[in-house]
């Protein structure tokens, strides 16, 4: 998905949020915001992918402020909320494959731009998919050997685990893919280890990079090999939609909440919809 006009304001908001979290020093914060804005101005183009620009501005701010993980405290609060709500969400989501997918996608409600009280309220509601291609995914699963499970926000790991375990029983191998280094509130290997869940997932690998979506050119050789060998890819969150939707890869099923208007418009659904849909149909 290419940049829309609305993306500029969202990316500018991301710059301010990242800089505010990255340092308490007022002068450095202002410098980081101004530097981030210059990068945004230079990189913003309707031919670009929003996640690519987000990667660049956040790297700039992290480097300038000397803070490799500005969203650390945000992630900790979101993880604490997930622990508190996951069992209730399991009950609300219901049984069977549909219940597992509803549980996994309700975790995608987490959004660092919104207060946790509002997020918690929404996470207590039963998910109804506006687009539901889970039956098609399950049909393809019958002839699948390897699934890549591409993760989004750190707090979602608790909601992903039941679906991951069921997928692991259905195919030869499921690989849980996290970011190699911190970016936004995305899940990293260090986050998974810190919350004691790394061993719960049978195999965890990283993309080798720190893009909110997938920058395959910057990914590690190890991940590129996994990617080329995958039969199905389950990609959570809007960042992966932004990048994978440009590839026309028919192995990719997106599992997300369409939190912004450009993503919703690209998917042809109302903003706020939950979607389980193949990107190339």
C-alpha cells in the first residue's frame, strides 16, 4: 500500500511520540522532532510505503537520542494489560479455529496512539470479522508444510499463543517471526524472553531488521531463506499489510484491525473493521 495524504499527519505524530518517549531532555527532544520532520519531508512521496518512511524517521530519532528502545515502558504497560485480559478474551472469543483467530486478532486492538483504558474496553468485546477468509486459509493449511507467523505488537504474543499451538499441531512447522531490534511497540526476541514466553513457541526467528513491516531487501539471509520456503504466511497488523500488499504474494493472509482510514480504504472495509484476508486474490 502506497502513501495516502492522511499518512503525513500520522507519520508526524509518530515522530513526536517517538521523540517524546526517547528523551526527557527538552532541547534534545526538540532537535529530534525537527530532525525527524526533515527526514519525513525528504522521504514523503505517494510512491513510497508508509512503513518504510516510519522506519527511517524512527531510526534517526533513536540514534540522535541514544535510546535504542523508546517504547520500552509503553510495551511493558501493554504487556501487563494483555496478561490481565487474555483469559477473559479467550472466554469471549469462543472455541474452534474461528475462536482462535478472533482471539489472535483482538490482540491487534493494541495501539500506542490510544489510551489503554479505551483499548481494554474494546478488547472485552467479541470480534466479528468484516472480511473472513479463514475457511480458505484452513483449506490451504491441509497441503502446507511450513507457516510463517509474522507478529506485530509485543502484547499480542499472549493472544497469539493458542492459535500458534493449534497451527503447530496441524502442520510440520510454524515459525513465530519477531523483529530483530526494537521499533515502535513491536515484538522483539528480547520482549518474548522477558515475559517468559520464548519457550512456549516451538521456533522463534527474527526478520533480521527493525522495519514495522517487512523490508525484504534489508532482512537477514536466514529470514530470506525462511520466507522463500514458506507455504503460508500469516501476517498480523497494518505494517505488514502496507508492505506485503505491494508484493502480490498469494501465500499471505492478513490478520488485523483496520485502525486508520487509508488501510480501511485499501481493504474496502469501514475503519475499525477486523479482517482475515489474503492479500492477493
